């Protein structure tokens, strides 16, 4: 139908396969020390994010209808690691009621007045780590049309490039200026009768690590009224976490 620029259809077809291994270690020790640790390893494969996704929301699709498909005859080709599900996650929390004040290990016999100042303090920490989000290299559909099916006329704004055989997509020493290897990809020529051969979710972005802590005390004003003071320190060690690299292989700032 050459006079129809775009014909939209709706179908239930996407799939998602999620597997996970979860390990936990929780312990309450004497002296008011409690810690909880959880490690999760996940493997989440989906094609529900559509053609060449670059985030948790499909790119180039109709907002109310879901994502658009690059090749309706092979939606399995759009299956890959889900962007939003990093493969490794670790969360550790620690709470410590400081052993200072009336009835405690240190200054256990102080007056109520002094205890109101030095007693009842507690400290806590949170350590969070997760590996990078899954990213997909792409080139704009306006750049080339390898399949000859005019994806740009079908609201598909991004397509898969070709992966160059034997070339890693990662830099040996990644930096902010070059996290991925641009030499691993090429844009196929127009009208060659196929789509690009790179898969979905084949690149793992930068990981995230934060360590935060807090210290606080509850003041007992009377039997019915309490006042709580707490100081919180986010990303206490000022760990530098990188943003998502550019994944447009046709851009000079790729990676």
C-alpha cells in the first residue's frame, strides 16, 4: 500500500523471562549492633521494550499503544537484557545503638541530665552497589535504511548497527571520555535486504556505589513527648558515579 505512510496494529506479543538468585545474611549481635546484607543476581530477558531501546521506556513508539516493532516477522530479534534490571545488586545496612549512657557500658552511672546529652545515640549506615544498566548501541533511522522497509516512516527512530566481528565493545581502560569502543560498530548501508546484526542490551553501563550514614538521638521530654534529632550524610565518601554513556554509534561522542 504505497499511499499509506504508516499502518498501526495492536497485538499482545512481548515476553519477559526473569530469573534471580538472592542471598541474605542478617544478624543481631549483642551490644545493640544489627546488620542486614542482601545480594541479588538477576537475568532478565525481554522484548517488551521494543526496537533498540535506550531506557526503561520504549523509544519511537506510540505512548498509549506501547512500543513499535522493527521487524514484525521476527520480534524475537528484539529480545535482550532488560535496561532497568542490573545483573548484580548488593545492599548492606547496619544499625548500632552506641553503648553510652545510663545502664550502658560507658558512663552507665551518669545523672539523668548528663544522660540526656550523651545517652540514647545510634548510628546507621547504608551501602548500595549495583552493576550498570543494560544499554543498546544504535543509529538513527534517518541515517540509513538497510532493510529497505523505511522504519523511520513507521515511527521507529533507532535501529541496530552491525557488530564488527572480533572487536570488543568495551574500552580496556574506560574513562568518562571513552567508556565504550566506537570501533566495534558500523552502520550498514541502505537497501541491503536485512537489519543490523547487533543485539539488544549487549552493553553494560557504569556501575553505581554509594555509602551513606546517619547519627541520631531521641530526647525524652516527658512520658508523652519525645524529640528526635538526626544528622544524615548522603554519599559520605563522595564516590563518583558516572551517568549513561552516549550509545549512538553515528555520533562523535559515542561512549
